[in-house]
């Protein structure tokens, strides 16, 4: 498939991609509860003539298409879940689900991969290779990819290469970035439980006060990763949950913090986990409370295969122009596509989607927003990379 052919097919597919993106954005669903989303995806795949297969998970979808000529087996993956965030962006397709929002771009990921499905289906007889599309649930819970693997995804659909992409609001539309090797950090979820004596608010003291211990701990979490850097990018540790208390005049007996640790190497993970444990123990002693640190889940770093990445970069450069395919530094966000990339050589890209007026907001925030035009770009680089890999480039 030539670049001109791909451009023509993308032009034809773009209106449906944008329409689907708006529909999914308005109806976000959280991890492992993406039932409506799954229905939208499977209906569109069936309409386009893809062969649907049982998903290894209760939500999500898997579909295949065989090209007209023999070639390599290529898997393409998108994540489909949303976040428990109340949307603050006043667009016509604003979320209608209270407390839920596509605040990380997975609506674009899903719509773009359905755009790829249309492009490949229209060009099927001219394509070399066989293609598997995976619409994965629960990326935000870092459990969806692992559940699909455990359910036999890779045994049922063996692949020679994998391609995927994540939207980013820090790059303009039409620009993509990637790198061989580690692109995104290992993401580790942790929880700290604090227990103290509690008591009357009029007689509160420092000893045994879990509120004071938690509030002292939260701003010091960065000490766990201080000085830990990978290729110029610092590791990170932060809390997303701090909870305690039931009444204004009652000092609670329990509190907890929960958050994430972002590291790039095994040594960094071991060192930062040890430091975090020491920090928690020290503050527990200082405030006279009991503290327990639990690591609740983890996903590996996103690591790109050098050969596959070189093929995908070249294909993306032909489509967009080589000056629009950038070298990415390692980034601290994580993605459980890493579970697949640890088993199938592949390439994950960052695709620019910033609004032209600079109001895109930060990922996971209530004012996060992406440009519709990035759907075409993301579908294009995925289709270009997949067909190049399928033909053995």
C-alpha cells in the first residue's frame, strides 16, 4: 500500500473515527466495566468484515484479518477504559457519566484503531501479512493486559510484531515520538496504612495522630527517588489518595495513602522501594503510629524492540515527513502494554494531539482535551507501521 493509497483511505475513514471518538468520549467506562464500549467496537469490526474472536476478558475485543499475500503476523493494540474524573471541558461530546471521563485519550486510541480496521479492510487484497486487533480493558488499573495474557491472548493469536500508540497533549498534531529501548517507566501501585490511638479533637496530640503522620508523609514521598535518573529523566513517587476521618471533632484511628512509584530499571525499583519503606518506618516512629507499606501491583517498563521501532519510524516518516518523527526521551508515565511488549517485539509511539490554542490540559486532569485531527494521524502511523511489518520491511 503506497502512501498515496493510505492517505486516500485515511481521508475516507476520518469522519467515522471522529464520530466514534465523540460517542466514546461522551460515554466513558471504567476499568473492567467497558461493556458499552466493547459493544461499539465489536459492532464496527463486524461491519468492516473482520473476524471476531472471544476476548480473554469479559470486556475488550479481539479481531483478525488476513491480507491477500503471505507475510508476518502483526498485532495492534488500543486501551479502552476511562478514569474516575469529573470532566470540566465544555465540548458537545462532554462526558454524560457523572464522575467518569476519558482523561487520558483512550477514546482516541479506540477510535483510531477502528480507523486502522477500516483502512486495512479496504486494502485487504493488496496487503501482505495477517493482522490482529486487540482492544484491551483496564489499562488504568494496570491489570487489563495481564488478564488478557493470562486468558491465552498470545497463545491464541501468536504474533511476530506489535504496534501501539498513546496520545499526548504535549506534542502538536502531526508529530509523533518514540525511541528504541525503554520509552515509559515501570508503574508500581502502593498503599500505606496508618493506625494510631485517635481521640477527641479538643485533646489532639502529635503522638498517635495518623492525620499528622499522613500529612507529614505526603510531601516527602519524593525522597524515595531522589537522585534516581534514567537517560536524563528522573524517577517519580507521588500519592493520589489520602483518606482519613469521619467527623470534625474526632481524631481518627486510621488513615491511608495510595500512590504510584515510577522507575526505569530493576536497581532503581529496589532502591526506591527500600527508601520508601525506610521513610514510612521513620515517620511512624516519629509520630507514634503503626504503619504498613504494601506494593499492590506493578507493570514493567515499556520497552521497544530496536528492529521493529526502526521499521515503524521509517513508515511513519514516509507518511508524515521524517522531520515529524522525533526521538523521545524516556517518560515517567507507565502503560501496561508493557506486558505485551515483554512477550512480543514491538514499537509503542507517542502521538501529538495538543489543541492549537494551548488549552489541552494535563493527562488525568478534568480539563484534559485532545484535537479530533489526531485520530487520523494515530490511525495513519499505526496502519503504516503494521503494513510495513507485515510485508517484511
